[in-house]
């Protein structure tokens, strides 16, 4: 095989494995590998593609991510309009629906196809010559928005199709619904919450928000799934005669279809199917808001036709909404691990769809104002499927006379530090990040991490035991642990040796850099790079503490909101107290290199291969301290490449482009020359 053919074979194999895993995950709901194994395979494919861009396959799942962000979506007119459905809400209405149909089809037997009514967003997908070429939202039914880029990031959706006989339709337009399966939704919200970001009220909002992202990378990171429910166009004609056969056909082409589906020969059987699904609803993978009942025979559908904008041959059969009235006893503010303040309504306990609800999140102050909910109010609490209950509506007519509008608390209910909410942010936060007990675990975890104070061995298990023994109220207590040696020895599995190792690595961490120390404080928005810029700009901790908003905003890499977070951080007294205790405990650093002494300012460097005297991270830091930007790949803009042992393609590329290359010895000499390494 030629090299190209081998690469293509490798890519095809990876694409096939990834597609199989996607199918197992989304369609069968039986993942065969972990998410991280999936990611590894995905990245392997991506790496191959980066190396061999000419060999990239049309159906690769990676192509769908990493596209350019759009400035707006284009509108597209639907060739076949996307109509809506009539509704029935009870058995009587359903019988009337069936009667109307049967009257129009005298002496014919009618079968009903009964499907899940997905609670997501309707879209249309075009496959031209077997390749997914466009995805459009329903819009107003006539015109939708072109969301092809985002649609292509949906993992369970086939990017190429082929019929069972190996042929490919010239055109296939598939209709269906994009949604976020419940498990993915819960994980997304949990992850967002842990990061202190906004959570979504329900899977539908999460799916809608994700699909309408102009940047496809955001959509790609969201666990969206597509479920097909119909064929709008197929050339040449598929030859199918029923709705149920169409769904099976779509499923064979690789589309996920509803996890339940019935073909019923009477309206009584339809009712029984509806009742069954209403009971099984909590176990379903996806959120549904009812069933869709369709005449199964496609010819009969055609002869029934449409009445205004709705088909006569189909109807939605909605589930009764599960809602109940109760009163709000109180509104509390909970502080998350990253300091976000979330309002929680404490309710007079009420049964909603068989579950007693006594607490409901109100998400944020904006939501409170939108609902205008107050303590004492009567509210409708709504639960869709098994998803988190929410306050849907406030009934002002039942409002007691003496209620007051809810305000954001000025101080953290846990630590009393000021609560802050920069303009444009949806969430309010406690500014006492270093001190607040609610944020303690995250603060410690971050403080000891490798790029912060790098205290090896102070892992989560230790931290938990230390919190349990009440030895860690905040990060400064880390430097007093040696005073509690006896207590440390009582921790299970901690012998003399591990205690000594811990104390040694704590001692060692006292010598650090100003940049690492600033980073370690865990100020919101201040990552490694920003911390370095702050260190280089302000030179001393005192100067940073004293900096005003203007000065902070002028620092490279510091935006307006981050500047505010920094200011708030150093204005919270408790934080200053902890910082003071850290310095008192002996944390110190050499003065950072002043920006005027950054000889590599603005240059782009690349480090590759194995260095014998230091890790690549360390080399990167040395370069960054001199003002260089360190990038992961060689291009014509690269100023210089540092190449250790076993430097591979980057070295070849640098040589090809005539970019200067330093070996380790030369690099160290340069660092010594600039005072980064001692002579
Ligand atoms: S068939 C002519 N089947 O319900 C209309 N629609 O009110 C044919 N929906 O926005 C629609 N699940 O996206 C059909 N199994 C299903 C569905 C379904 C959800 C949505 C659809 C549309 C709305 C119609």
C-alpha cells in the first residue's frame, strides 16, 4: 500500500470505530467504552488529519468541529414546508380525531402509528448523493435558519448514508428533532455548576441554546442527539408504503428513532399505548411531552391531506402537565463550590406528578425578577418527565399584602464576604474565594495543583481527611500542618514516611514565583497566562493589591470583567487576611523580570522533543518569562524552535522553513545569558 492508502485505511478504521461507539452510546444506550477512551480515539483521528489534511474523509466526525464561528445564520426556505400538528388532550378528543379519519376513509381499515413526541427542536436534514449537506431549523415552518455547522457536530447523526443495496439516493430530506438526552443534560448542568457557569432550566432550553450557537465548537461540546421521525423528500422514491416502515428504513440508514414505537389497529390500542408511555416516561432516555399519532398507511395519509397548516392524518396527544400550586416559605441562597450564589425556593411541600417537591432552584437573580417571585407567594410548580421541578408561574392574585421584592444579598451567607456581580454576568458570586467554607475544597485543590504551588502529594484523599480533622480551614493552614504531626499520623494509611513527605513538599512549595502565587489564589478569570502578565506588570504583590480598575484593565490579557474580579478579590478582607498569613508562613519568590527586560517579547517559539534537564513545561515557562509566546506548532511565524531528543516532524518542518533551531545546550546557554537559569 502507498503511504496515502495506509493513512486512509487508518482513518477509515477510526471513523468506523467511532461511529460504532456513537451508535452504542446514543442509539442502543449501551456505551462500550468510556468517554475518555472515546476522546482518545477522536484525538488520534484528529492528529492524523492534521498531519495528512489531503486524506481527510468526508464523513469524519472531526470535520464537524472546529469550524469558523458565524456572525449570523442564513435563512433558508423549506422546499416542503414544516407544518405543525393539531392537539388532543384526552381520550374523547382522540376518538373524535379517529372518527374524522374513518369517515373520510369509508370501508377501509386504518392502522395507527404511535410515536414519542420529542420535546426538542424540529429540524430538516438534506443528504445529497448520500452526504449530509445541510441542516435547517423549522423556523416559522416556511423559512428556517441554516445551522449546518452545528448539526454536523451531533454525534449520533450519520454524516453519510448508503441504502442496503449499496446505492445512494440523489436526495433525501429527513425530518426529526434535536434534543439533549436527559443524562447528557444532567451532566452538562453538573459540569457547568462545578465550573460556576450558568445552568439550563430544562433539556429543551439546553438543546435550543446549543443549536443556536454561532460557534460550532460550543455546539460540539454539548451532548446533543437527533431523532428522526419522517421523510420529506426522497429521490428516487424509496418505495415504502407505511410510516412504521419509514422509521425502520431510517433506522437502518443509521438514524436514531424513538425508543418506543407502536403500530395499533384500533383507537383503544392507541389509548393503551399512550397510557403505557405516560407511565414509562421517567425511564426514557429523552424528554417527551406526549405522543404523536399518525395514520400508518402513506397512501391513506395522502388522501386525507391537510386542513390549513395541519395534517388530517396526524395529531399530537399531549400528556397532562404535571403542575401543582403551593406557597413559597422562604428563599435561601446557596453558595456553590466556585462561589456562585444560587437562590432556592423553600416550598410548602407539594406532590407534583407523584413526587413531593419542597425545594426548587430559581437559578439566578434574573430569573427571580423575571418571575417576580416573593416569599409568601402562591406559585405553580411544574415537573416535566423526571426532570428537576421548577417554578413556572407566580399567582399575583394570591399575593399577601406585605411581601417585598427579593434582593441579592450584599454578603455571602456562608462567609460574609461581599457578594459581587459584574455587569453582563448572570450569576452573583461570593468574593471570599480564599476564605469561604463553601469554596474551601476547590480553593485548596487549585492552590496545591501543579501549575500553582505544586504541593505534590496533597491529593483529594488527604484534603478530605484534613478537613475532617478540622486542620484546613483555608489554604494558609496548609503551612501549619507540620504543627499537627501527631494528628496527621492518626489518618488511616498515613505512616511516618508519608507524613514526612507531605511536610517536605509543603516546605518546598514555599519558594515559588509571583505568577504561580497569583494563579494559586484562584481569582476568577485569572488563569496561568493572566497571572504571569499580572506578575510581570505589577512586579510585587503589594502593587497588585493596590492596583485600581484602570491599571488592571491596562494589563495585557486582562479584560474588563476579569479586572473587576481581581479588584473584588483584593477588596474582600478575608482574602487579604489569608494572603497575609500565607506570606507570614514564608511563601516567597524572586522579583519577576520586568517587561522592559523581556528580550523575547512577542516572539513565537516552539519547544519539541525530550529535554534531559527539564520538562517541556519548564522550558515553556522560562521562555514565557522572557516575553515569548510558546505555541504548539511550527509555522512561518515561528521565531525559533527548541529541539530536544527525538524531535520529530516539528524539527523537519522548521528545517524546511529555514527556522533557527536550538538544541538543549544552546537553549540553556541562552537562558543563562538572560538570567533565567543560574550560572
Ligand atoms: S411528525 C406535519 N413526529 O411536534 C407534521 N412530529 O407540533 C409532522 N414532534 O415541531 C410532524 N415528535 O418537531 C412528528 N414523532 C414525531 C414528533 C414530532 C416531536 C414535533 C415536531 C413539530 C411538532 C409539531
